[in-house]
C-alpha cells in the first residue's frame, strides 16, 4: 500500500470518527429537544392522575370503575393535548381508557414485572407510534401492586423528524467522506509528487548510472524541500566520489598497463640472452658452429652485461613503484629541521659522477648558509637526484646547472638544462606516472616514474614546483620549500 493511500485512509478514518461524533451529538441534542415538551406534559398528567387515583384507592380497590369520575374535568383538555390514558387492574383483569384511545389498548406488563416497569416505553397502536409512561399503582396497606397507569401520546411527527435527521446525517457523512477521500487523495498525490521525482531519479541512476541527475523542486522549504536538497547534495557528493573512483581506476589500469609494458622489454632481453647463452654453450650437434672459446667468452660477457643492465633497470623500476605504492597508501615522511647548505652541496658534489654527456655546473650556495627547512634529508636528496638525472638524460649536449634562491620566506632549488625541452602543453602531465613527453618516447630510456616520486616528496614537504620549458631550448625546474626557523648550524 502506497504512502498516498495510507495518508488518505488515515485522514478519511479520522474524518469519519469526527463526523460520527459530531452526528451523534447533533442527533442526541435534537432528540432531546424534540421529545422534551412531550415527555414533560406526559409526566405532568401522570402525576396529576396518579394523585386522583390514590384518593380513589382508599374507597374502592376496584378503581377502574371510577375512571370516568377521575378524568371528566380533563377529558377535553387531554384530547386537545393528544394525551392518552389507560388504567389496568391486575386483580380484576379489567382495563379502561380515555375516550380518545377508542377501541385500542396499550399493552400491559406482566404482573410479575409490574413493580419494576415504571418508566418510558415505546408502543405501536393502530400503526401509530406512542411514547408511554408506565406508573405502577400500589395499595398502601399491603404495598402490593394492584394496577398500572399508562399515559402516552402519539410521536409520529417527532419520529419522522428524527428519521429524516438520521438519514440526512448518514448521507451527508457519506458524501463528505467521499469528497474528503477524493480531495485527500489528490492533495496527497500532489504533496508526494516530489517524492516520486526522487524515486524516478534513483531509478534513473540505477538503470543508467547517470549521477548527474538532479531533482527539480520549486516548492517551499518544508520537510520535503529539505529532503530533496539533502538528496541533491548526496547525489552531488556521490558523483564526485564516483568520478574520483573512476579516475583512480583509470590511473590504476594505466599504471598496470605501463608497468607491464616497461617490464616486458627487460624480461624479453634477459630471456633472449639466456636462451642464446644456452644454445651457445650447449648447442645441438647439427647446429654446432665453428666458434673459438675466446669468441664464446666475448659473446657471453656481452650477454651478461645486457642481463645486468636490464636487471638494474628492473630494480630501479620496482623501487620506484614501491615508493609510489607507499605514497598511495598514505605513508607520510618524518620531517625535522634540516640544514640545506650541507645537503645541497653534497648532492652537487655527488651528481658530477652520474652518467652524463652534458656539462655539470653549480653555484657556491652561500645564500643557503644558515637556512633550514622542515624536511627529511634522504628524501630531499632523492628528489634532487631525480631532477638532476632527468636533466642529464634529456640534455645530450649542453649544460645542466644547480643553484638556489631565497625569496619571501621560501627557498627555491633551481635545476636548469639546455636540452631538448618540451612543449608547454605537456607540462600538466609530466608528473603523471609513466608519462613521458612525445619527443622523448623511444629515444631516451626511462620509466616515467621519477617525476611522480619527486612530486610526492615535494607535496609531503608542503612545497611546490615551478616548470619553465621551451621545445628545443631546455627546461628549468624550481622546487620551492618553506623555510624553517631553527638555530644556526654550529
């Protein structure tokens, strides 16, 4: 059962209870006022007649014979008031009635019930409804019920009034309930329409995976409005999370694809060399070649060097991937106040021994005297070596330089080269994993992970990197790190 139908049924049920209570109160009030005068007149006449009968009982227990003596002076008045009187004697089993009752008689209670039958009774005489008050007559000497006084009147007009009122209340209540249910169902449907939009939006997302769907709502900021706002905000956040997840999956797929591609080449080289060595030193008789031992040793040495080179390449690749895996798991770097002068001078001195064809130059770094950064010495050295090796790699001829500047509370470590450079459109992607500029693909060896690791180290040190490059003229990387207030180096 839908919420709209439940709300309508609850509303209709409550309205039905109100109508029932209201109708009952109206019916009771009209009934009271419709019969009040009639009952009052009957009680008045009953009291007057019973007093006269009490006087007669003293002289004649067979009081029914003297009814004409009791009523003559009121006979016309009773007829005008439409009051009907009947006296019944249980001892003689005789009954007399007023003239206006004619040949009809009121039904009399059994003698065994006569003593408890005082009160109002409904009777039908000659198809006419009567309201009758019954008053038992008691002989005072013995306290025995000997007769019954019945005083009544016709209530046809009052009964018709009450019947019509009852029908009116019933029909009005039914019509009101039908209208209320129709209007209530319409209003409930209108009120629940925004919820239907929410359901449709959820179904659209479920069937089409379209998280860009939003629920349009121009109504008041009530409970439904707040619910729709919450759902829209939730959809917006879910869409953001889903996009991040898709980006992460895409990066992961690209990472696995690139890693497999990078590992395939050295593995192929190693496997080819091992197969060649196996054939060289253990050839089949029909494939035996006329090679001297010196020639075999020379070929074997070259193959082993190729295997060693590829092994070192795979080792670097695995180490780089492990470093990035640590970054992905949220591993942080322990930072401590670190003097920059000694660190950078040590890197500059050791960098001149790296494989290179370019000229290596660096400044005296006097500007770094007494400067500290909040960092990790090993990771900072790794970051600088990555930029320097990258500069040597892409500068077959020219100069690679390292110097430093201090500006506005930051220190900038600048690595410049006059190498092949790159297009400015490539800059936003150079720190992506396994990304290598088109100019270097297939020409310069590398895995494309070094700059990604360097960027992670810079981020962990709350720094930033600036790139200035021009195709064919070289590239400059400036690593900015915030200075740390620390005691001067002793």
